[in-house]
C-alpha cells in the first residue's frame, strides 16, 4: 500500500466515508472533518508511518504541515517519511 493510499484510507475513516469518496483535491473541511477529526487523523498518520508531524492543533495556520488538501497531506507525509529514512 502506498503512502497516498494509506492516508486516503485514514482520512476516509475519520470522515466516515468510503475510500472511493475521497479525492486528492478535497480539503478536510470538504470532507466534513472537524478540528478533533484532524487531530485524530494526524495521530493516526504519525502512528501508521512512525513519524513526527510538525503540527500544532492550537495554531493550525502556523503549522509547517500543509493540511490544505488531501494531496497536500500526502505530499507532506511523503517528505517526512523520506526525511526519516535519510
């Protein structure tokens, strides 16, 4: 399973949607994921990929972690996974 597939799966689970209902250009807002769902998604991503996500739930707009779309999250996580393996 690719990073993208796993993230889409995690996000779909948080949004209580089928994986096929999640597209890469959607924002978490579009999917109905609130701030608590976002935090739970971040925790699930950290656990799944054994990475530390630079995200501050209290100040998401000041976070280094781009959550503007599903694709942005995939790209950010791929970068974190690569950095960890380097």
